[in-house]
């Protein structure tokens, strides 16, 4: 029985940790939605674009840390560009128009990234092995990947940093004000355009981290942009407006997805297999029926 | 000068509520129908009919379906291709398992099956709104794709998961040439488009629009939300289902579930954005734009590059231009090509003496 139980915990931990990887992508969505009410479909493409740019810069012979900085700079420029060219002319349009603009943006970024850096699959080595961690294996007897632990650590640092930034800085205060009410924020003199550029830059940073982690696991290639599709159920489960929701949603989706994949296909003798494409969506849908705004989303108040 | 309705007096409510109240519109429509029904089959060659016009018509039908749901009833859906797949596989299985049914009935029943599936996935729309709903419709997309890939019964246990449309026989006539397939598609699309145009002008269409504009207000003035939203999902999916069946039978011939993946849903979504959200005419204009643009780009590249551009560079360029155009359109004309057409008509009424 202990081996069964161990196996269960292994699957559970594996799922939780891969869930954190989903959360990283979902985090970018939440940042932008909170500050500007835009549902940014291009987040997945930003992940791809960031990873491609990073690998491309590395291949030009730039060492790791300067390359990271350069890449961050590129993402910031991109954020400013998006604000200027896409968002500013679309102020006051219905949210659906902005959403569709971000779909267009995602096409643009995919084409641009692959056009500049090429379409072939690149390997990205962060120097961390994707092998079971020996210390944990000895202490608890279960196998947990070192790489997963590392990415969980990254996510923790990122979320901590963002929380500090949001709560303790002047810019963070402005961001929260804009998130709360655009017009009131404008009325007290907060420059909306700057705030949006900053938020998109922050989302770019998150995309870069997610791109590096996912890229070193899957290889840097087009399918990275599809990671966003994994993050969407996380997003609706946790609520569009909550950073904590993105993390908790990621954990729930990751764990239940792996458990369902392993146990349901075992129980049905493999007849119901490869369900991980739609299972998270169904799970999120069921959650939504009970709580239409997600777990931690703001309560939807309807005014007529 | 030509396009002016002065002198056309309407003496009855019937005339006032006619589908095309202006005589010039009626004439233009007749001319258009005559061209597409009579002239095009004679003039166009096999390639144009089979590879461009037929898919264009089928995708217009899907775009009308999505436009009913998103443009008129305001429920954003990303599951269009899933509902198309239901129609395609339903038509195939009906033909296979109930061979007595005429083909047209198969197509319509395929639409009905798609409508039922659409209504099931539309149920959450009562509680979930906006982008939450859009993501929830992705559940339909992925689930349907998975079912058709993994449940062998639907593909008649074909080892490759591909279904092949059997030869089409309608009232003793075998439909197998590109012209015949084009005409069959055209008839279906014309009839269904007319039905859609009438639906959105009638009571049901107006209740969709009321729900789109504000569902709480609509409920307050006595519009039943459940029936309205579900009817929008059902009728929209019916159109998508028939489009899926036509896609299989008249265009591709053989179809696998991957032909109805998420990118197809997005393609249809782009059509209604560019064509015009909430416009039947826009569905056609958008479909035309999205289908013809890549072909045009390819030809231009071939003329300029003379084969120096590689295939993947070409694909990337296409992505960039495509994405750029969508953003450009949203900024310049958020109401799409249909709106441009409307503006042109307004201008035309005053031409050549605008003052």
C-alpha cells in the first residue's frame, strides 16, 4: 500500500509543480486584465517571443545575464510599442474589440518572432537537471524533479516581487488605482498611458520567465505559444482579477489534471486516454457554474 | 443619381417592412444572384470553383452562424470549429447508418445535431458571461475534437481517423464535378442566408439584440433569457453544423477531426471581425477577405520574389500581415467591411450633388 500511496503523492506533487508553470503564464493575463480590463490573448505569443529573443541573443555569443537584461529591454520596448500602436487608438472601444486586437497581436508576434529568429526548434539549457531530486527522494521516498522545484522557486520569487511592487511602491499604487477605476484614476492625475505601458512591461517580464522555464523543458519552438491555452482554464478557475487566484487555480488544475490522467485512464483500462487537453476546461467550467467569477474574482455586480 | 429612392412610395406596411425596401437594392441582388448562379459556373475554371469559391461559401455560412451568436446575441464563442465538426461527422454517420435518408435531409439533420450539442454547451451562458464564457466555449472545442479523435464509432473505426464522404446523389443526380458541388453549396448557403437575414429582422432576432445590449434590461422587459440565449446557441450551431457537413462533402471530400481545430474557430472569428460584427452581409465580405487575402499575398510574393522567398519566411510574413491587418481594421473601422459598404451607400445616395 505504501508504494501506492507514494505513487499518489508523486503524481500529486508532479501535478502541483507543473500547475505552478501554468500559473506563471496565467499571471501575465491577470496583470494586464487587472490594470486595463483587456483580455490579452497574446500572452502565449509573448512567452514564445521572449523565449525566442533570449535564445537568439544567446546564440549571438552574449553571456547569460546580459542576454537576460537585453531581452528584458526588448520586452519593455515591445510593451511601450503595443501601448502606443494598439491600445491608445482603441481607448473607449468595447472590451471585445480589444480582445480581438490582442488576437491580431498574437499573430503579429508569432510571425515576427519566428521571422527574426527562425522557426527551427532550439534547445535552451538553464543548467538545471530535469531529474528526481535526490535529497527529497532520500528523505520522503518520492520522486520530485529538481527542475520543477526550481521553477516553483522562480514563481515564488516573481509573485513576491510583484506583490512588493504593487503594494509598496508609488507606481504600484497607481497601478492599483487604475485597476480599481480608470476614470477616477485619470481624475486624480494618474497618466493612464504610462501605467498601461508599465503593466505590459511587467507582463513581458512574466512572459520572459515563463518562456525560459517552459522553453528549457519543451524546447523553444512554436508550440510554446500554445501553453497559453493551458493557462486559460487556470485563469477562469482562479478569477481574471486575482494574482492569488492564478496561483491557486494553477495548483488545482495541475494536480487534478495529472491525477485524472493517471487514475481515470487506469480505471477505464486506457479507453479514456489523453484527456488533458479538455479536462482542465471541463473542471473550470464546473467551478464556474458555482462561482461565475472564479474562485477569487471580484464579485460581479450588475447595474442596469 | 442612380441610387436614390425618391419616388418610391410605400403604401402598405408590407412594403415598408420588405427585406430590401429600395428598388435598386432588389435589382442589384437579382443581378448578383444571376451572376453567381449562371455566369460564374460558365466562366470560372475548376480551380476557382473547387478550391476558392466553394470553401469561401462554406466559410461564409459558418461565419453567419458565429455572427448570429456573437454579433447578434452577444455571446462570444471560440467553439465554432467544434460545432462544424459535429455537423461533418453527423452527416457522415447519418449517410452511413441510415442510407434511406436523402442527402439534403442528412445535411439538415447534421445541423440539428450540431444545434443540440451547441445548446448543451450554451447552458453555462446563463450563469457565465463575457470572457469567462469565451473560455468556457473552448471546452466545447477541445472536448468535441477529442471525442471524434478517440471514439472509433464516429469514424466507423477507420484506422487513420479520417472519414471520406461517399458520392453524393440528390434526386437521382450524382453530384461529383466542381460545378455541381459549387451549385449545391450555393443553393444551401443562399437559402440559409436568406433565412438568417429574416430571422434577425424578426422577433427572435430583436430579442437576441436586446440580450446582447444588456441582458438584465432585456429580462426586465420580459424577454426570457434562457430561451433567447439557448436559441441563439442552437441556431448558430445549426449553421455551423451545416457548414461542417458541406465542408466535408463539397470541399474536402475526406476529413479528419484536425480539420476542425482551434485555428479554424479563429479563422471564422476573424471573418466576422473584419466583415462586421452583427451583419449578415459582413459574414460574406469577411469570408471573402480572409479566404482571398492569403492567395493574393502568395501571388504577390511569387511575382516579386520569383521563388527567392522560402516557404517558412512566407508563412511568417503572412502571419505578420494578417495580424497587422486585423489590428489596423479594428482601429480604423471597428464595425468592419459591412460598415464601409453602408457608408458608401449613404454617399452614393447624394452623389453627384452632395449639398
